[in-house]
């Protein structure tokens, strides 16, 4: 139960889940035509990724220090309240879907869009393995896909870190209660 978990785990999870959800929302906005400016600043996703990395590493360290098996992780997930399970599962699916959506659509094989002035747009075509000239419409689609990928990487790290910390907190709560043995693990539901 989340209310019985140490506050440091909840705060750490919040630092992962809140920005992760915001990045997923921003990435979803790139699907709206005309919303992504052609000259998006790659500094925002880079800063998000740089902030997510230490949070992810510390979350994994907390989980590794708990010395758990996959079965114990699943049991810990099942012991979380139903709404927390739904939110965490939905967040994980949304983060992974954000990354996967980069390759969706008819322009999924294009990457690295460039504007060469005077209405010339270039993009790397993975199908032919060279840079080709593309239309403005394709250029904007590839800019949106690149932004989705950049935001999705940071979002996935943030969300996974938040989930890992909550699972580690649940396992820590079991340890303190003295019921860590698999047959005595409390079940949700």
C-alpha cells in the first residue's frame, strides 16, 4: 500500500512519473499537424534525457539493492493498489508506444530532417541508405517523428525509474513487516 511506503520512495517515484507523463503528453502533441515548429529546439529533449539518466540509475540501484527476482517484482506490482497498477501499466505502455510511434506511418523510414534554404528539404532515407530531397509535408512529418523519439527516450527512462522505485519501496515495506517469503507475500484483490 502506497501510504505505508517510506516517503523517500514516493518522492523519488514522483520525480520520475510526473516528468515522464509530461514528456509523453508533449510527444503526443507532435501528431497534431502544424503544431510542431519546423525549427524545434533539440535542447529540451536533451535536457530531459540528461535529467532522466541519473534518476533512472538511482532507481535501478534501489531496486538492485533490494536483491529481488522477477517473480518478486511481479508480486510487488500486484500488491500495489489497483489504481496505481493501472496508472503504472498505462504509463509504461504509453512511454513504449511513444518510442514505437516514431516508425509509424508512411514516413517511418526517414530520419534526420534538414532544411537547406529556398524550399529544399532533405532527410535520411533508411530504405535506400542515403540522404534524399523530400517535400515540405514529409519534412514536417519527419521533424515530428524525431521529436517524438527524443521525447520518448526521456519519458521511458523517467517512467521506468518511477515504476522501479515504487516496486523497490513495496519490497522494502515487506522487509520491514517481515513477510518477504513468497508464500506469505500479500496479494492484491
